C-alpha cells in the first residue's frame, strides 16, 4: 500500500509539473498514469502487486466512476438536456445499440465467443468516457454543440448500458432467472435517490433555518454526493445512475451550488481518476498482455476503429453536423472507467469466460486511453471560433471582428 501511495504521489507531482505542456501537446496525463502503473506492476519492476479481485481495485474504480458521473451530470441541468437533446439522442438512440451489435459481431467472429458472451463484452465496452478526450471537450474553440454532445452521451450511456450488462451476465451464468423485478427496483432506486437527496438538501438551504458560509459552499455538493453514495450502497440502488441523476438535479435546482462546486469537484474527480488509472495500469502486466493473443488484439482494434465510427456514421446521417464534427464524434468514443468497473463485475461473477472477457476488455481500454488521450489535442486544433453554434448556447462573439454573429437554429 505504501509503495502504491509513493508511486501515486510521485506521478501526481510529475503530472502537475508537465500539465501545461500536456494541454498544448499530445502528451497525456492519463497515459502517464497508465504507463506508470504498468511499469510498477508485476512482470516489470514488481513494485506494486495487485489482483483484479482486490477490494482496493474494485472500490477505487467504483468511487472514481461515481465522481466522474456526478461531475458530468452537474455540467448540464434539465433545461439544457431538453433544449439540446436531438444530437445526443441520435448517439444514444441509434449509436449505442449499433455499436453494441457491431462489437458483438466482432467478438463472435474474430475471438470466437458465444453470442451471449459476445453481447456481454459488447455491453461492457459500449460506454464512452470524455476524460480521455479532455482537450476536445474542454476546448472553447470546439463547437459547443459537439462538446455538449460528447459530454451528455458519455454521462448518460454508462447508466443506460448497465441493464444490458446485468441481463447478459445473468444469461452467461445460465441462471435462468434474470430477477427483472430486482433489476428494475435497483435502477429506479438509484434515480430516486439521485433526485430526492439533492432536491431536499437544496430546499433546506432556501429556508430561513439554514445559511451556508461562503467558505463551506463547495462542500455542500460534496456532502450531497457522499450522502447519495452512502444511501445507494445501503439500499442497493444503482450507484452510477444515482450519481448522474444527483449531478443533473444539482445543476437544475441549485445553480449557485453547481458554480461553487465545479472547480473543486473536478479536481477531486481528477485525483480519483488518476489513482484508478494507476491501479488499472498495474493490472496490465506483460503476462496479461501476452495472454490476449492476436485475435484479441484484432478485436480490440476493430472495436475502436470500426464499431464505434461505423455506428456513429449511420446515426448522424443528415444530422446537420459538419464533416469535421461528425468525424470527431466517430473517433472519440474512448473506453474508460465504466468499462473497467463492468469488466470487474464480469470477472467477479465467476462465469467460464470471465477471465478471457476481462483480458479483452483490459487491452481494449489500454489501447483506447493511449489512442484517444494522445489525439484529442490534434483534433481540437482543427476547430476555431468561426464555427456556428446552436441558438440555445447563446450568441457567440467574434472577437476578431468585434461583432456578434447569430446562430443557426436548424443545427440544434
């Protein structure tokens, strides 16, 4: 444990020192922690010894994903989601199932998994994560509709895909009983907790009985998030749906609380994500990679460069996106924490192909992190402030010409 803490502290200091350079070049702090974990793990230096079933691994992965979803949800209130849902709706309504089906086909025909197991690994790998495309999502030069599309899609698809993971996992175990009632209760319970807790907390603040000191304002959202996390665990509500629902609720009914929390919350989430990446990198030993085989590597490449791009291309035909915007959406479907957590769930379930599936998930995520986190800045540089944006994002000021341009409502 101490060696892991020492490694994390050293890599964190290095990441801070090169952070400015990383924002301007292909250097990636995400890749830094992934590679650092690999070098510290078994088969290289052996400084850190971890197993996929260790409580530290699963606990940290779940906590990191919770923080990511909570902060993602806080970036968009309900009014934002309603007013600009058409493009994310294409990605989720068409792109998500098409990506799942294409990935399953590759898993069946390239790796040789059965159809149920192929659908299971496809469900695990379908969620996307904007963390590894940070230079694109956080770059003001990139059209707001594109940033919003990627952010909403990645924030919502983690929870939407979870029922498919659970159902396909139950089928793979040949249990014969999917417990659909329990599953529905878990999902509904997560959403209910995620909405009720932040709403009640913010309503209390608005009464005359309570008043928050400016110094403690950022901690209000922290307290809300921790309470949602604890209640979801105790009641067995879906942890990840609860996280995203809580973030959206805070953004919807407590704008000032969102503003107070944003900077602090993103730093906390970043710390957890980097720690989880370090641990994940330590799991990917040379022996782990050698056990994948050529078919596994071929599957990983096809899942990244064919399944997602093809599905998104079909989903966004006649959508109004420019060719450059559509290409960016097709490429940036990075696999991240949701896939890690769902892969660990499969491994812990004890199914016959669980270890093989986890190997395929691990190598696909590793390739995705290296590829997407190193190319986001390159794609972001291809955009500039001259692109038109939807009307609901407001009016964009052209600083070069000193005039205000109107926006095209047809692109919403």
